[in-house]
C-alpha cells in the first residue's frame, strides 16, 4: 500500500502544479492587450538619473573602463540633491514629445537608490540628503 501512495502523491503534486501554471484565457487576453498597447505606443522615455549626474560620469562603464575608482565615484553622493527635480515640468516635456510612457530608474548598477528602501544597509540619496539637513 505504501508503494502505491508515494507515486500517487507525486502524480497529484506534479500534475497539480502543471495545471496551476497554465494561464487562463482572461490572463492571456489581458497580456495581449498590454503588449498591443506597448507596441502601438511606439515612443517611450527612459530617465536615468542618479548620483552620476553630479559630475556627469557614466555609471554604467566608469568602473569597467577604470575612468574612476569606486570611492571617488561614491563621493558624488555627497553632492546629489533633488533640487532640480521638477516632475511636473518633466511630464510636460514628455507629453510634448509625443511619448506615451515613461520609466525612471530608481536604482541603477551602482546600487544607489533614489528613494528610501527597506533594504538593509541600502545606500539611498534620500538618507544622504536628510543627513545633510541635520
């Protein structure tokens, strides 16, 4: 009897997972609609904004190309403020451009988050800006 129960339980678990992973028609239609919208939108704006804007250093390749070492790169955190962050103006320009969507990077390769995060020991511009004001 035990020899029969184990394969039976395995079969129920295996086939149960297979059926649970199959999307239903409603999910498939919703995904198709989103993808159609994205394809029709054509133009989108990706905003890369972070501590690298302080000295105009490309964060993506600066370490790889030995343009700047990590310590000097991270010193830009001390000069970063959101003083020129005017989202209303950004939205106006984006709309005028004809773009249909916008994506702003909130954390890039350098590991610095633009906004607060619950990550343990996370480096964020918010914490740095608040510490400057204290």
